[in-house]
C-alpha cells in the first residue's frame, strides 16, 4: 500500500471482527524481520505490558488475512512491509480459565514480512514502543505467549 494511503487512525473495537465456524476470533499478524533476517521487530503490548508481535482482528471489509496483517503492522509498529511467506494458522494456546467474552479463543494467521520502511509517526506510536531484537532476545520477551513464539519459530529468522 502506498504511504499516502495509510490512515493515521487505528481501528478499534470488534464491530467488524471476523469469527470462525467455532466462534473463534480470527486474528492476523506479522513476524517483521530485518533485511538480513537477524532481528525481529516487536512492539509493547497495551494490555499486559511486555512485548508482542504486531497482530489484530481480521475485519469484514478486508478481503484477506494478509491485508489485515499488513494493516496491523502499520497501525501498531509503523512499518511498511512486504509479505515474504505465509506462516500458517496457529490455534489459541491460552488456558481456558484465561478466556473471557472480551478475550475469546482466537485463531491466528501469521505472515513473515520484510520491513521496507519504519515511520516515526504512526497510529499507535503514543501507545506502543517498538524494538528490534535478536532471536534469543525475542524468545525471552515472547516466552509467556506460546502462539507468538510458534510464529517466530516458523519464520526464517537467524537463530
């Protein structure tokens, strides 16, 4: 998507959220790698603190999960990116006691992307820090999020 067509407003709420056949929330995300594949860009979680990969709901006005994933990369991490490959789907790994109506079971679709450009100003810049990490650093930072670790492990990041 051209830089000029990127909205500076992040989407919020779940009004247009897509759901799967078992009622699971459909979530699209990216594993943003540096050009040499030695680092991954992670962002601060707004809810739990700590670090996460850019991801969010696949909405009804988006034709593909890939479209949703690259939108999330822009909104949450401020990056223009190119999808390199589909990392497949990953089922929710949170224990049942952590699921709530506000945080239901999810089915994640992740894509490995190459970061083409980082912008200083982006929709969630005031809410989220971003940081490039090596695989060992990211493995430690994402340790409490097994679905995110699975996406990272499916990527071609240098270990």
